[in-house]
């Protein structure tokens, strides 16, 4: 059986992570992992909360997680429609493990909700202060992962 993965993401200008002056290494690593996953025959889709809000509403588990944890729940990864990771992107090793799980096995949920950190901590949405130029001017680095 071919696995189907969907990653529900927060608002961002590009999914590759290489836009702007400070490329996001986690997004670059994710894209490499997803490319390798596709080579196994898996189906992979990525949805942005601003670009594909309807897709978010179509999955009740995703809706519930966002209602409970707001922006901290993102990214959310599903495998065959079931949530398998919340609050962080999956690694290549985690994705490979999910591909190898037997067809009758339920994927395991891994939750990594970040504590109050980053430029949007305590907020329900991101704003312009998350942009790379603001981080640089304010002395923040790429550790402030938000938008």
C-alpha cells in the first residue's frame, strides 16, 4: 500500500526555506526528506494555513489541534489521514519508519509542542515581526521559528 502524507503548515512565503537572507535549515532538510519519500512511491502534499484553509478544515483532527494549541500546533503531519506529528517537522528517519509500518498498524502520534518561544510566543497568529529583517534588526536569529 502506498502511504499518503500531508503536512499542514503555518503561513510562510515559500515552502523551500531558501527565501530571504536567512534560509531555514529545517525546511531545507524537510524538502530533502520529502523528495526521498516520494522516491519510495509515497504521495506527499503540503498545505499552508493561508493558502489552503479549506484543506485544514477537511481534517477534524487538525481542526481540533489548532483549536486547542493555536499556531503552536503547526506544522502537523498526517500519514494516511491520521495525525503522526504535531508542532515540528518529521525527520527523514521518522518518515521512513512510517513508510515501513505494516498496513494494519496505526501510525504513532508524536507531539512536540514548543514552549513559549520565538517571535510569536503567546500569540494566536504571526505578524510582520517574524520576518527575517525584523529578526536581524532585533538581534534575533533563525532560532525564532514562527513564520
